[in-house]
């Protein structure tokens, strides 16, 4: 369960497009790169779902692809909020006086969470890319451009989120596992994009 947005601010999913862009551009630490990656993944998923809904009836997986893309879009919107919460926790931990007992542990835990959220964004976006490649190959040829755009947006989301994973893993001394996973997801997403030329 995600924490509610700060008092006085609507949930990101409830903002207008212009309001969301204003929030990203504001002199505030969040939403930032993680939220932008999540919204990019959500937009890619929406395009994939739309392309799937126009697929010929003969492609039996189209309904499942549309439903899964819808679920990934919803999760991405939630992850945008979770990323902002995770990043604020990192900032709060770093702002503690240096002699605060447990400060180092709190920073480490906050960075671990700030690594987990973009990793989940990357995982969802990589799946969007794979779904989009499937529908681009087997769906309505008139919508291949839409499916391909969804795939390319998903790849951008994976690449962006993977970069955040590597940064936070390094800062939190979390080892190579998260970065390795992020790189594998990026390879998978790029491979999906390659299927559409």
C-alpha cells in the first residue's frame, strides 16, 4: 500500500497533464526522474493497450495483452507516487544531524527503497516493451506505429529507471545485484524494440 500524497497536493494520477509537468519542473525534489520514468512507462502501456484493442480477432492474445498493459499502466502510476515517497525519505535521512544515532542505517534503508522502486518501474516497463513488440508483430498493421511508439517509450523508461537503480545502489553500497538486474531488463527491452525494426 502506498502512502498518501502530502497534504494539499493531489495524487499524481489525478493531476492534469499540464499540472504534472508543472510539478516536475518546479523547484522541488519530487517528482523527478523516477516519477518521469514511471509516467513514461504508463504512456507506453496505454499505447500498447490501445493497439491491442484494434488487433484482429484472429490474434487470440490481444485481449490478454490489453488487460496486462492496463494493469502495468496502473502500477506505473502508483510507482510514480512511491518513488517520490522513497526519495523524500532519502533526503530526510541525509538531513539528520551527523551525530544522530542510527543515521547511517536509516540512510542505507532509504537508499535501498529508492533502489527498489525504480527497479520495479524498469521491470514493468520491460514487460510493456515485450507486449508492445508482440502486438506490433501480430496486431493491426495500421497501428504498428502506435505499438512501436509504446515500445520505444517503454525502453526509455527502462533506461531511465535503470540509471537511477545504479546510482542509488552505489550510494547505498548495495552491491552489484540491483544494477545487474537493471541492465538485464534494459537488454530485454531493447531486444523487444529490435523486433519492430
